[in-house]
C-alpha cells in the first residue's frame, strides 16, 4: 500500500482537510509535515520528506477516530507552538465530523434502500398465497425493483420462484448451492453468453435465499447489493407471515373439529341415569381441548341395566364420530337382546363396528357390564380397558381384560368376569386421562392415587377423583379426556 493509500485509510474523507493544514504549515516555513500513527508501522508524509531526527522537530498529539499518534513538522516556522497545536486539534475535530457525516449518510442511504424495498413489496398478499405462489410473486417483484435480468427466491419448504430470463435460471440455482449456510451476501461473476453479476443472499432465520442476476455485461452497483439484503429480509418476513397464516388456519380447523366433537359427545351421552332399587350410578366426563373419544353409556333393560364405558383411539372430530357410533351401537346391541351374558354382548358390539374401525385405522378400549335388579352379581367383559377398579370392603382391586381392544382382534364370545356386587361394593370404570394427567414437572398422577380415592359413595368418589386430577394438573392443559363411571351397590 502506498503512503497516499495509507492516508486514505487513516483519514477517509478528511484527507483534503489535513492536506490544507500541511500546505499552510509549509507556507509558514515547514520543510516537511507527516504523521506518526500508533496503529501504522510507517511514517505517512503529507508534504516534503520526513526528518524524525531533526533538531527543529515539532510534534503535536493526533486523535483521528480509531487512529492516534503525532502530527510532526520540521523547520523554522513563523508561528508559535500554541497556534500549531490548535491547527492540529481543529483538523482532527473536522476529520471526526467528516467521518460521522459519512457514516450518517451511509445509514440514510441504506435505510432509504430498505424503505424502497418495503414499499415496493408492501402489497404482497402472503395470507392468501401458497408458498409456491409467494416465492414466484416475490421473485417477480425483486426483479422489477432492482431492474435485474432474473431473480430466484428459494423458500424454506423447498419452494422455488423464478422470474426473468430463463437462460439465467441455472446460474441462479448454482448460486444458491454456492451460498451454502453463509448469511453473507455473495457476489459472483458468472459466464453465460457474456459476463453476468449474480448476487445471492441467504435469509437469516429461515432456510431460504434470494438471488438476482444483473443485466449481462453490466456491473451491479453497491446500492443494488444493499437492496437485495433488504429484499431478503422482507421475503423472510413474508414467509413467516405465510407460516403464521397456515398455523392459524390449522388451529381454526382444530378448534372447529374440537367444537364438533364436543357437540357430538354431548348428543351421544345419556342425559339421565336409570333408577333401580339398590343401585347408585354416577358419571362425569371432561373433554380435552382437542376433543377425544371417551364415552359412557347406561341403558335400562327389562330386568336391570346394561352399562359400558371406554376410550376411542385418536383425538378430534374423527374420535368424536367413532365415539358417537359406539354409543349408538351399545344402545342398539343391548336392546336387540341377542346375547345371554356380558361377553356375548361385547362380541356383538365388536362385530357391529369392526369393519368401520379397521377402515378408519382406529380401535376402542372398553368395558361392558350387566346387572340384574336385586342381584349380588355383575357380569363384566373388559376389552383392553384400564382403569377398571372394584372396591369390596377395604380392598381395591383392578379388573383385568378378557380380550384385546375392539377393532384389534375378534372378541371371544362369552368371555367375561362374574363379580360379587354386594351392598357397599363399588365399581369404577375410568379413563387413562385421569391417571396420566401431568403436573408442571411432567409427573403423572398415577393409578395408585386413583385406587387410594376409592372411598365413600359413588358421588363422593367422582368428586375426589376429579378434584385430585384438577389439583395435580394446575397450570397444565388437559392432553386427554377425563371420564369416570361409578356404580355402587346400595343396601
């Protein structure tokens, strides 16, 4: 680097001001004027040849932005040291002002470029465009505002939008590959039929890029480079808006499904419980926000009641539809009376819904029970459901499954439990949403807690179960339905 070039680095736009100072000093009798800069290894002459060892050397402090050192002169000068030191101080101050003005002007230019980009792209309709349409529209707008020959926008989902001279398409795709993971602006000189400037800029927070090709044979200037950076920032924002819009649409669909599932559930569940001497029945269900498939059904028979409770796999409207189907199927199967025990009733339900569940890729865990008025027995068939808890005296036990969930394998006709159901006995069929409710630490309530709450009459048990689940899950959304059907044998 030559001394003049070095001075340009040190002084920038203030070089002319300092040279005026050197000219004045030369007229005042200086043989030479130069700088000794702490951050620079060599002397930087302003006029004449430096003589750092001369007897008539004058040195004055130098402070130019990030550079410090000395302004030096030699010769019998007709001005005093105080005046010369003031000259240097004023020159340094003017140089700093020039530097600040240059930086301010640069910021204004950059801001103006970005405002221009934002203005030109303000009409983009991200919320009504698909990602592919957004990439294509943005490429066309970028090409127009920068007066480029071609533009390519690579979206975060693998979308590519192109506008302009199709002969330049491969050059722009190549620039995206060359850009890699760098967020720096890449400027390339590419050979097509003639030299073409290609500018590529990767978006900062999404996996995408904007690439422009200048007009063949013409160099792309710095304002255009700045503008493409603003375009990339704006394009990234548009893709964010599109993603937010897609998320809102998905959320709206989920909310609609959840509302529909809740309405289906409310319509399918019994609106009242049968009244039979010696039988106390209570039930409660709280659906999750996204809706699930928990259900219970209690049906009057000629000589007692049939009951069922279970959980459909999945969430949302699909689970709500299957849950409604199950409630209707249970009710109809009970009323047809083509069974002689709870196991046969379960098998009949399985036959009625198997084809539908297989085609939907779903299954159901459930229990079906029969009680005859005045009897001390309950027949219970359990198709893979839990929890099913029986309290006899002070003992609480879990009733195991007789068969796999409905829709998985054919139920064995007739397989069922015969349970002692004497006064004071309580049977609870719940859902896993009770035991698996998490707290803020991610800990589940647990099945052992459910067993410990099997005390008192059915209504008290229901209140205690749901109270414990509520307290345990404070601050945490329900991820699943919570259901309990409780039958107690009264004296």
